[in-house]
């Protein structure tokens, strides 16, 4: 292409951009379509605690457990957790970067003030340092202004990408909040489970100790052998050995909860050391429809925003193939003497320079095309990541529903087993006192009772933890804090009330 044709093409492109107000090159973003099933599995509908696909999950789902202490812990965690604060700081950083991108829509104006002194060389040319062999000063005051005309949408695509990334960072903060709520609830349920298991161990230890006292008296009266005393004592010792790990686990779990609340490890010891029941699941659990995951799960929302940003960045890369038009100018006053800098008697001190500058790279060894290919690859990767996040979310919900259903069945069986073993212990102790059964039978049923009661406590933990996992898989819990200022000093009372502001939420 000849230089004349190049100039004509450049003029035509600039004129087209100025007349049409600019255009945006690169692909326009369209939200991806994700295939989701019509409904979730109904594996849990036959259990005492059923799922309701016709109602969306509660916003403040933790309030469905009806535990005031858990509600209080959640409020304090939302206000002071350090991971959540870090995530919020990243949001502020991303929003600041978005404002930086938007600033490119406006002119840049610099105020310039300069003071200099120079001596011209007598052996060379006088300009620009003054007359040969003479010292002289120069005072200058003015401003520079530049403005890039966004002919082909490169700046607008940059703003679009920055905005999408800022929204992705916000969804990342929401994902941190969902995880935090799940961790607080799971740790709290684990704490109450350990306390119940400790109470069960101590109760069984008392019962077995009473049996040991009976055997010891019978041995002293010559009604049994020393072997029975040793066996009963061994059973007591075995139960005693289970208590220290449970006590240690209780303290360690309280330490973990304190850290989640942004406190010292021992802060909650006095508050949480007293035993309290394991949170009970509600009779009905609303789960909503699979299609709702696309707007509710923060990780899916984040993946979609990253795809939008990658698409916009492809437009930024494409805009580099076209000319850049910059409008610029410089104006000011200068003089060799400050007295004449703004003098009306010396109007020649003013100066200006203004005009457009067109810049069009016509050869760079394929760098711009390679950059476009790079952004296309990022778009493809982001699209696959979005699809993967949807499939992963569906798997999480189905897995949680399955676990919730089967663990309820197991808990019901263990509840019956505990009742049977309690009756067996009562009968065995009564018959042993009449010499109808031997000590081994009593020890066996007592051991079975302890194992069944301990397993039932852990089964109750599993059911409650499964519900926490289900709500986390459904992406619930981040909406409640979005209406409050993103600071650590938000009003805790609105969180603790458990009132939902979500149209499809529930209040229990």
C-alpha cells in the first residue's frame, strides 16, 4: 500500500469514528447458556426432615436450627473474620482499578511550572541555552492537555473488562462469606457433638463404676471370683481412656471458632464450655430449583463475570489493530524575568501548541495478532471454567441431598438401637443381681450401649452437618450481608433477627 493510500485510509477511519461517535471492535458479550435439570433428586423426601423444591433456600439459613448461640456466633464472624476482611479489601482494590479505567474517558490536564538558568557556549550554537558566554534565566508557567478519542472502543472495552473483574471479585468475597458461615456452623455442631459424647462417656463410666462396686462387694462376700473384678475394672478403665481425647477436642474446636470470629483462641472458652444440645434440623428444608443456582452460587456468578471480562479484553486487544487518535495541546507563558511573566506590556510571553496526533502501528512482527489469539484462548478457558462450575454445583447439591437422606435413615436406626441396648442393660443388671446371668453378659451389653449412644451422637452431627453442606452447596448466606455496609462495624441486630429480605426467602 502506497503512502498516499495509507494517509487516505487513516483520514477515512478517523472521520468515520468522529462522525459515528466511535464503535466497539471485538465480540459483544452474551451470557452463556447452562443446561440444568428440571429438579434436584428427591432422595430426602421420604425422611422426617423433607426437602421442598418449590421454595428457595432461606437467606439466613443458620436461623433454621433455632439456636441463639449459633446465630450470635455467625453475626460476630461476619463482623470480624479476617479472611472476610481480606476479601473485602480485594473488592475495594478492584473497584479502584475500575475507576482508573473509567478515568481514561476524560482528558488529562497537567499544570507545568519551570524555573531554569543556562549559560550559552561561546564555542557552539547559542540555541537553546542562551547567548554565547552569557548567563540567563527562563521562567515558564502553563498546562498540557491530552485526550484520546475512543474511535474503536478500546477504552470502553477496558472499562467493561475492569467492571466485570470487579464484580467477579465481589462474588469471590461472597464465596468467602458462604464458606465462613458453613465453617462456623460445622464447628459449632462439632463442638456440641463432642460435649454430648463426653456426657455419654461420663454417664456410662458412672454406670460401669456402679457395676464394679457390685462385683467388688460380691467378691468380698465370696459370691464371685477375682477374675470378674478384673474384667469389670478393665471395662471402667477402657471407658475412662475415651474421655481425655473428647475434652481435648472440645477445647480445640472452641479455639477454632474463636479464630473464625477474629478473636484470641481462648476467648470463647467461658462462653461455650457449658454443654448444649446439638442443633436440630427443621422439619422442612427448602432447596429451590437447579436453575436458581446460576444466580445464587457465588462461584458460578464469579465464573460468569470472568468470562465477561475475558470477552471484553479480546475487544481491547482487537482495538490495537486500528489507529489511535489523541487530541493534545500546550499553553502557557514564559519570560526571562518574572516581572514580565504576566505583563500586559509584553504579550509575546504567551505561547500555545494544539492539534491532533494519529498513531497507527502497521508492523510489529505479529505481536498484536498474537495478543488477540491469547485473549481468545482465555475466553475459551473461561467458558469451560463456567461450565465446570455449573456441573460442580449440581454435583455438590446432589451429593449433599444423598448424604442428608441416608444419614437420617442411619440416625433413626441408631436411635432404635440405643433404646434396645438400654433395655438390655436394665435386664442384665437385674438378672445379674439374682445370679441368673454372668458378669460377661452385663459388661457386653454395657459396652454395646456406650458404642450405640456414641454412634447416635455422631449420627446427629452428620445429619446437621449435612444440612449445612446442603445450604452451602445451594449458595445461601451471602445475600443477607449485601444490604449492610461492607465494614466490620455493621449492625449485628439485623443479622441476629433472622429476617430475610430476599423475595423467595423464609422466616422461621
